[in-house]
């Protein structure tokens, strides 16, 4: 009977074509000034691609921020995520690291095709087993998340620092990192919403990214697949491929 249930569960997951609205990622609000507050924690802001992991038994599915199934595109992560015990839905950012260990979006596309340091940084859990934990406080969810994650060089639990946001922002700026995310320690997870429970501070200037084309539609998409992005290489006076946004 257990084997039959497992088979049916796998078939249901495979048949699923769209992301459950409950899995939509929570979004942060951009603010100008960092702050200190005992009721908040502060994490590194990673410069990568947001990925939601949905795991049922041994079946893992990866969803983009916009609810597109990107499991095939980022299949390199699947064996590591299959080692998580039990079912879960977790939230994180897929990054490519430079020689100094800093995440760089421009490196990510090449990292999927060449030998480069890839890291899936996981920072929240929405479901553990069949239990919806989005109404638990952030720190309780992170404790559950930390216990779920297996040791694997592709997976990284996002550590946090309590209270001292100004110090963490100064450290991020000195290290030329993307920035800092501030999260209310007792905050809930609001799927698909941009709230002020999560705030982001940019430590580096934005880089202009231009849409230069699009890919063919796949699966349920009708008009186009992904947007093709490029950045300007001022030294070589040309546009350089920077990846795709789905």
C-alpha cells in the first residue's frame, strides 16, 4: 500500500504544470537607510536567481520567482536536494561565486555550462512535511530549515545576525557585496506579497541590464519563453550576454 501511495504521489507531482500559489516567494521592499533594531535580523543579500524548491518524496521540482518550472534548467541541484529527508517547500537563491566568494549574477549563466562555484543559498521554509509553517515566526522557520538541510557543497543555509543592521551593511559595502536583507524576527511568510516585514538595502550601484531578445515558448507558455539579457562591457565597447529571466 505504501508503495502504491508513493507511486501516486510521484505521478501527481510530475503531472503538475503550475506552481501552487502558496509557494509564491515573499518579496522584500527596497529602502535607503540601514538600521539597528533588536526585533530584526540581517542576512546577506545574494545576487542570483530566486528558486523555490518543492520536494515530495524523492521528486524535486524547482520553481522560478514567476512560477515557471525550471527543474530541467537547474538540474545540477536535484541530487543534492533529493537528500533532504521527507517532503518540504523551501525558499532560496541560486548564485555563482567569483574568486572572492561574492555572488555575481553575470557569472551564473556561464556557471551552468562551465566549472564554476555554484551555491543554492536557502533562507526560509514554507512547508515541512505536510505542515504549513508560514504562520510560524521567521526564527522558528529558520530553525526548522537548518535541521532539514543535508551537508552538501551546493547547499548553504543563510546565517543571520540579530540587531546590528548598520554594521552588517558596512561590512557588505566593504566587501563589494550586493547588500543586506533585514527581516523581522517574529515575522510570518506572506506568499507572493511584497511587504515591509522584509527590507533590502543595496550596497552596490545597480547595473543596467538590457533585454536583447527572447527564447521560444515552452510547455504552457504561448508567446515567448525567457527574456535574453545583456550588460554593457565599457572596456570592450560591446554588449555581453548576462543570462535569461523567466
